[in-house]
């Protein structure tokens, strides 16, 4: 989408269910092998009582919305603030939503409100992305 087509309040989203395979693949790629994500026995001893999905894996859905939907192809990340509000459990279905909050026309920079919500409507991650649009 061209920068000139963006409007404050515009939204886009995508949905994904996180599986054990997703978590194990992310651990292998990222080298984040914290047993909280990989070991049922270890996770039972934590405040969560069970394994959780990596926060950075969950937040990567925000990047997917930005890259593929809003603003879309060619968008360059300049920054992302994240607040992790609740754990994401295996097989949770997460909706990542991006909303245009501010536009800086002289530099083609957009500030985007970002939120990830689970299948129960609970916010698990909130934040603000700053991006540069390519067109």
C-alpha cells in the first residue's frame, strides 16, 4: 500500500494458532531454548504451571501484519515497543492487529498501535511500531 493511501484509524490483522512444532522450530532458529518453552516438567514448576509460547514468537505476528498487510510490502521497521501482558499457551489462537495511529508525511513514517489478543479476547501483547513506508 502506498503511504498516500494510509489513513489514521486504518486496521489490519491476522490470526495464528501456535503449536508445539512452532515453539520447537522457533527455539531451534532463535537459540532460545529456555525450558519454560520446551519442557513440560520444568514448566510445571513455574508461575505458569505449563509451557508457554516465546513472547518474541508471538510478537512476530505483528511483523507479519506490517509486512504483508498494513502498510505492506517494502515497509521498514524503525522500532517496536512491546508490553507482554499475559502468557500465550500452546494451541492458543492469537489475533495480531495493527492500527495506524500517526502519519508523518515528510518522511513517510507511520506510528502503529499494535496488539495481540488470544481466543478469549484477552490482550497478551500491546505496543507501538514505528515504520518507514517504501512508497
